[in-house]
C-alpha cells in the first residue's frame, strides 16, 4: 500500500545503487534487510534528497527520541544527510572519471570565450552540467550566445572516455571595452553512470588584457586560473 509521500521506485533504486545496499548510518551491508526511509523532519517530502537507506535497527534509532524525556542527542538531518552522502560517495566515487575543464582564448578574441571539457579516464563515461557566470568588476553578468543551454546547466555534456570537447560562449560587449577586472566562474556537476551528482568545487579564470612590457613589446591577452571561487576572491580583494 503506497503512502502519499512515498519515494518513487526509480528514486529508491538510485538510493540502493548509490549506497550498494549499505546502511547510511552504521555502514553495514544489509542485503534485503534495508529500507529507504525519510530523513527526520522531511516525512512529507517525496524528493530523493529526503531519503536515506537504513538497516532495520538504524531506522528505529532515528525515531527513538522523546522530547518529554530528552536524554542523549537525537539524530538531526544536519548530521544524517552528510553521513548518508559520505556512504554514497564511498560506493560511487570510483564511477567518476578524472575531468579537466579549462577556459581558453578564442581565436576571434573577446567577446567570445573558449571552453574545453575533457574526460581523461579510460572508463567510465559521465555526464556533466556546466554553469558559467561572468563577473565584470562587482557586476554579475550572464553568458551570451548560449542558445543550447550548455553553459547554464540546462543541457548535459556527454563525456565519453578519452574525449575532449571544445566549445565557446560569449560575454556581454561591455566586457570588451571596460577596464574592470573580467572573470568567469565555472561550476560543474558530474553525473555518474548511476545518475548520482558529484559537484566539483567552483573555480575562476581571470582575463589579462593586451598590454606592453617596459620595452614596448606587445603582450597578448590571456586567461589564468584562480584556484578558488569568486566569493573567496571577493572576500580577499
């Protein structure tokens, strides 16, 4: 008998694949003795992020706390979700191939920006969703010319083994004439063959405009990698 907030069978299957039928609290292998339970406080949600696979004993434990007799420390979702994700990661991280993402100079120069995304592994394939954000000085801008949604996270990139994909997007025309610092922040989420998302840490590329050295020699423009997020750069600027 199904309940209103039951998880879909497809989502239950994902959860069991992601944890390889291990309890996401105690970590033991369960075989058939496992249940896809609700995170406490999220019993009225059927979203997969509210699910946690548990053995029978741990399923009982997460509900064994009486506010009338508060002894010990009850399980909270702020603890259970990271613990669940730790178990998921333990059994899916081998499915994530090494991925390399780079911002490149486009042959036509600004306002076009080159981008390369590569699967450097021999196995397996993966999918990726890419979000690019333009930062001109303190202004947040959107990329231009992205008619397919490759750089807004809408359309997944198919990354077969040993394959590099070269693409490009545009930045607003004001980025060409402005003297403000131009940066592009990249956020990437990788989806393994079991459709589990793995978010990479965000990183920025800073654009160095064409200039001349002390002898008057031309220094062509280039992009360089900032190994952190825009928010961290902003805090320390």
